[in-house]
C-alpha cells in the first residue's frame, strides 16, 4: 500500500463515511442524524481518498471570524503512521492562514498522542490557565 496513491481533496466526507471512519479510528460515535446536521456547517474540510474510498479526514468549524476549531482529524488505522495526519493538518492550516483574520483563535481538543501532531503546527497546551470542559447530550 503506497501513500503516494492517496489523493487529498478539499471536500469533507458525507455523513455515512464520516460515521464509519470515526468508528474505524476508535473515536466516540456520532449519530447519523447529528452528522447530517453538523457536517452541513463545516467551514472547510478535506478527505483522503484511496481508490475512491475515504481513508482520512479533517475539518474546520467555527464562526468564521473570531473562533475556529480543528475537528474530526482521523486516519484509517491501516494507513496511520505514514504522514497522512500531517497531510490533513497541512491542508487545514493552509486554509486557516488564508481565511482566518488577525486576532482569531484556532483551538482543538487533542486526544492522547495526537497532541504531538498538533504541536508541529504551533498549537500549545493551555492548561492550567484553561481546561477543556464538555457536556455530553444523551
Ligand atoms: C492522530 C492521527 C490522525 C494521526 O495520523 P497519522 O497519519 O498516524 O499521523 P502521521 O503519520 O502524519 O504523524 C504525525 C506526527 O504525529 C506525531 N505522533 C503521532 N503519534 C505519535 C506518538 N504516539 N508519539 C509521539 N508522536 C506521535 C509524530 O511526531 C508524527 O510526526 P513525525 O512523523 O514527523 O514524527 C491518527 O493516529 C488517528 O486517526 N488516530 C485515531 C483518531 C484520533 O485520535 N484522532 C485525533 C483526535 S484529536
């Protein structure tokens, strides 16, 4: 399996591929209904395609001015550790450099070792000044 055969397209996966890839990458599930509503509000998203199948994704959400959030970064486990996470982040950061105005904040929640990936793009941990908090809708 050659990573050179993987194409990055500036389009986010559809809800079915999104839910499938989150699951395959070991991320918490999102319902199809939540995905249908949420993906429609993506500011910018990318997909990695191998022979037409989605094997990676990442997107930017937010208000388009003050606050941006990098979200849903995932690579199919069969393809991890070969630079594809960096291809996704590189594409999203290029979009942010062009589209986010001065003074905007770009944030994300880093799960586990993924923080090493984001550190390469200038993201810094905000603890103890601030901590991530969330409320899970049942
Ligand atoms: C996080 C994820 C997207 C990274 O994708 P990937 O294709 O494996 O990443 P890459 O091969 O591009 O590696 C990216 C960099 O992250 C760093 N990295 C990744 N895992 C690491 C680890 N366990 N320890 C230290 N650094 C690590 C490496 O420094 C690497 O850069 P380098 O090769 O220049 O050293 C992928 O592992 C994934 O989908 N994980 C499951 C879902 C997930 O947790 N998503 C993130 C939610 S916040």
